[in-house]
C-alpha cells in the first residue's frame, strides 16, 4: 500500500467515525445479540491471503456493530487470540475453542503479562500449601517463595518479583547465553535445602541483549516435575514463530503454563498489544476475581462468555483486538510471514557486511532481526563509537553487555526498511569507525 493509498484509507476511516457519531442516536443503547454470537460469523483461522479493505469495513457494520462495544469487544479478542495461536501452532490447550480450559488475552505489555503470571502462580501455590497445611499463614508462605529466570532475562522480570513481593533469583546462562537444566537444578536443590519454596520460572525466547533462547526442552520438564509455573516470555521473537522455519524455536511450549509475546513489536499491530495464553484460565480467574454488584451482568455465570477483567490487573480495557483483525486480514498469514522473512534477510545482509570488515566482530549468532557486533578492541573504543553514531542522529543503536564485552546492537524493526537503508547505515558506521580508530592511534 503506497502513501496515497494510506491517505485515502485514512480519510475513509475518519469519515466512518464521523458518520457513526452523527448517527449515534439511531443506534441501540444496549446490544440485542446473545453471548456467543460472534464466533460463528468468523472463519476459524486467519486468512492465508490478504483481503480487501472494503470487505473488512463492510464486516465492521455487519459483524462488530451489532455487538458493540461488548460482547463484540470480548468475543473478537477470544477469536483473534485463537487465530494467532493457530498461526504459531500452539498446543490446543492454549486455545479457547469451544470447550477449552485455557485461552488467550491481550495484555498491555510483556511486563504486565509476566506480572500477571507471577501473581497467578503465587496465589495457586499459596492455596495449595494452605490446603495441605492449614496452619501455614500466607505471610509464612510468602517469605519462602522463590522464582527464577535466566541472568539474561529482561529487567521487567525482576520488577515483577519486586511488585509480587517474592525473591527472584538469576540462573547463570551458558556460553550461548541460554538457561539450561543443570544450572536450574543446582539452584532448586540449594534453595529447597534452605527451606525455600520454588514456584515460578520465566524462560526467555529471544533475550533483549542478544536474542538468545533458553532451552525449553530441558527447563520445561523440570518445571512440570517440581510443580513450578513456567511462563515463557517471547516478547520480540514470538512474531517469527508464525514462519515454519522458525517454529522450532518454540519447541517445548507444551510444558508451559503461560506464554506471551508482543504483536506490537514485530507483527505490524500498533502499541499496545501483548498476546498472552494460559493452559488453565481458572488459575488467572482464581487470582484476580472480585464481583461487586455494580460489575455483575446477566450472563456472567452462563459459561458462554469470557470475563477478561478477571484475566488482568486493570478492570477496564480497550478494543485492542480490532486492530489485530484488521492487520491479519489486510496482510494474510503469507503477508505477515513475508514481512518477518524480509527483516531476517536484511539482518543477515548487515551481518555479512560486518564480517567483510576485519576491524569488526560478530558477537552472537544472528537468528532473527538483531545483529550484535563491535569493533575488535577495548570497551572504551566501542563506547566512543556508539556515542559518535547516536550523536550524528542518522541512525540509533542501543548497546548491551555480553559478559565483559560492550556490544552494539543493530535491529531491523521498521516496516519501511529496505536493503538501501542497511547499506547506508553500514557505510555511516564504517566512516565513524574510521574517525574513532584514527583518534585511538593518534
């Protein structure tokens, strides 16, 4: 879609909103559809090929407006998370379907999803222990709870532990920056011997620093054996799993209790849209459900609807699934896969350019759209280069530390990026490296 097409479609959307507001008095105050009305009106999975804008807009009036803003808001979310789950080939236990115990929900961010999972796990283990040992107080249990993540996990995981009031311990990663079974087992044995209660593990697929992957096939069985909640954080990398050639990176998801990634990071859906699935919805509902009379409604115990306020921290929520519906239909599964593949190809193109310059080194295998690289030399040299790059304001790079090395990160993340942009960025980096190295030699 070119710029003129974007403008035309944008004007059509503004006109639609304006016409809706002008004619709002003619619309029903309360929807006259029954819960469960929407799923039969939609296909069971996302289209493979793109659909027309006209068809989607027509379906807004035909499918969405009769149930606006709820139950359409709720039911479209349930269906969209099933569509996306099928794109990822998630186990059926994570899909809502017709009679599943699990399902998906849109959270605001991966940080929020991790916190929600931790709080649900904390409630679950507390109730389990109090049922077995009625003399235990909640406070006595809380002070012994311990959670784990890789030392490469995002800082939001540590923050979830702080907010949840539980100890969170980092597990040393291996030479590939991956959490492995042996290191986790060692921590579990040590902590259980000290009287602590391991209850929660976060496995990261696509770490922020270098896009490394924790070993789910090793860590998952341990979590199941030890009755610990396993949450998977794939905030960035999860979008790539819609491509068959990258789906193996998700192998082991069957061991997880919850799984999350951000379509707003790499799947063309605007912020905020963080997709989260659980195997047992009752575990979330059990942690967050409160029912004052002013929030009760006639169908809440009918089993026909999902009440998402019990799946999240805030009670209010936006109609975020609508933008997923537009993106999935406008691009189709094949279009979204092509978008991911293009970015990965461009990342490998940049990697190839770096490898051709003997002054630079690649610091981590390039799996998806992130390239970790640096000048061969001191950390100070690379810090100086980064300052020059970002001060020039032609491109922007964010660094990281991999063990004792200061590393530059080149991420392919724009919908509009082309090979010419990658080539131009690399030429710019090389020119600034020339300056930095000449100063270093002087």
